[in-house]
């Protein structure tokens, strides 16, 4: 169980893009969509520097881990 009192919400930055992309794909995989859908969604689920510059993106962390 996660101790929610120690979870911090902060603004994401470009160094978070890989883990945020991984989380986005993992969330979709949870629903067992067909594999070919992931190629269709690749651009939408990939967090890029451009996306971070054009949107408000936050991250939840617990210690050094992005949740």
C-alpha cells in the first residue's frame, strides 16, 4: 500500500518523459487491447518535449519513484 501522505505532485519535466511514456503504455496494456492498437496510439501515448512545453503535465512521486 502506498503512503499517500508522502506522495508529492510536481510539474513534470523532459527528464521524466521516458517514465511517463512507459506509464501511459502500461495503463493501456492493463485493458488488454490488441497489440496493433499500440502502434496506432504510439504518438498519443509518447510524452515528448514538445508535449511538455505545450501542456500542463504533473507527476506523482514517492521518494525517487514516479508513480
